[in-house]
C-alpha cells in the first residue's frame, strides 16, 4: 500500500483509508482462473479508484498516461497499484466480479470516524444523526444497457435505458462535508415483472443500514415520498426515527385537520425575526393522525413559514416526525429537516458537476461494471470528505485554490512531472514554495 496521510487521527489518514479500502477489495470473490491471472484483484479496483480520486475524466486516457515509468511509479507508491492493467482488461475483470463486498469500506470509514470522535460533529438533537435518503439517476442511453437497467418506453417506440440509485448520506446542517454510505441501486430485480422503484429501494436500504450501523441513533430525513403509513411502520420496527416532508397534495386529511386546528388556535406557535426584516413562523402539534384511516399512524407535525419585510410569504415547508416537538427544539428540528437539501447540493451536485463526472459513462459493461464504478467513485468522494474534515495538510493544500477543479488540475500535473513517495509529498509539493529556476 502507498504511504502518506497528513496530520489528524492516524486511522483517518490517507494511508489508513487506502489500506481499509484494499481490505474490502480483498473480500471480493475472485472467480478468475488463477493460472491465467495477469493482474491482481486489488490492481484492477485500485486503478479506477485512483482515477476517481484524482478526478480524471477518462479511464482510457488515465491508463495510457500511467503506462510511462514516471506516472506508473506514482501510481504504485501513492495508491499501491503494483501492475497497471490495460483499459479493456480492467473493465472485463470488474464487470465479471460482484462489487458488494466494497460496502465494508463504507462501514469501516464510519467506524473510524466514530472511534476518533470526529463523527460526534454530526450529532444533533441530543446525540442523534441525520441520515438523508434521496434518489438520483446517473446513467442514460438508448443503446447501451445491461440486465440491471431500468427502462422508459416512449410513444415513438424508442426505449431509454438508465441507472438510478437511492443514496443514504449522513449530514449536519452546520457542516459542508457530507458522509455518504453505500448506495442502494434501483435496478431491475432478477425474476421481477415490475421495475424497481425508489420506495422499494428505501425499504431495502433502511433494513441494511440498521443492521450495519446498530450503534448509531439515526433520524431518517426524506421528502414526502416516504411519509406514508407502511414506510413509517418499517421505520418503527427498525427503531429508526424520522423527519419526513409532508405535502398537502399527498396528505389531504392531515392538512385538513391542521387547518381546522389552526383556526381554533390549537397549534403551538413560535415567531422570531430573521435577517433583512424577515419573519420566521413555526407552528406545530404533537399527536395527529397521518391519514383518515383509523389505523393511520399518529405523528407530530411542524410547519415553518418565512415572510419578507413586506409580509409576503417566500417559503413554506411542512414535515412529520416521531420526535416530540417543543419550543426548545423546534428550530433545530426544522434545520434538520431542511438539511435534506444537502444531499442535492453537497452530494449529487458535487458528484455530477464538480469534477467527479458521475454521469459520464466510464464503462457500462454487461453485469457489474457500471455499479462498481459508481461505488468506487463514491468511495473516492467519501475519502475526500474525510480529508476535508481531519487532514490539516490536505486542508492547507486545498485552501490555496479557490476552485476544486484548480486544485485537482494541480495534483494531476504534479503526477505527470514529479516523482512522489506518498500522498503527503503530493500535498507538501503543492503547499511548498516554488521550485527554484536553474540556468541552462
């Protein structure tokens, strides 16, 4: 494994994260005929992970560039890749093998964050953690497809193939860094007549997450899609709290009840001033039926409205929760509910538009390639988020550049021109003084 890691908790330094990732890769069952194996399984997975870590936009060009001795050395010393497979060989291996053991890397990273007390920065509402759930599409084509692809059939007879994920992410309203957990793929299930959907994926995800993170007191945060009786029942069975969006169109009975109670002055209220003459109004009620059915679960309801200095309504949001609402916690509860947008802004937007090229087709394959590449990309993103939290050398190096793309351009250029023994040396070179110019 490559050396390096910067300052901060030892178990969260780059080298330690890389070693934990390699150990997860070792859990993948290698079904290849060992007598004909030219490249180790680690090399086949670490190579694309290094590409995602360095935010390189092309696997083919990445592999070609690193065939020269200088960059091959850097790939070995920094990332632990002993022998670089060709583009086609790498794709074939990753496509054939099951990627699911890589979930162990997400679990190990969270465990280390918890043991080092870094995870405590994400605690809200008396030691709980906000876990957002949201779906996103990351691949779309009318030609390329695999057995796991979802399909859209259009009126003109064309078929659109796509991949979609349900992404769980630990967030805190006051922190820019987010901590994605292993995704749940929304895919065509073996033997199923109907296509998979986000709700079914969410049910699978919460069951898996409860089993993998038993020690975490989690609050599931999501939009109105999830605030339905059956899903709330699943959350209750798994001992998971919830803070879920509620829309009038989706919960007509609930909002009719709330409006009646509002007219009768039965809602608790808190109004506070905001910046530039704004007014923030919080209204809440504990113990109201979610729906008209007598068996409908009882929830706690909160609505927050923002008006500008002229009194015009500029925002209104409503949520249901199992957390008892009081004047002491109502603002923190709403901040937690609104943190759901962090999965859009700090996760999906960053992955798609700020150097990770999430929607770019690095390779689709016939079995596992597309999903494996998504997971490796997400693990690279998670490693970056951890470094932003704890690695002083990384924070210093990143701080020298106003834009993320400029930082990673500098890193990639350094890899082309200089030899490094570790990731620390890369960061030190970027943060150090300019190299002296010598007369020819």
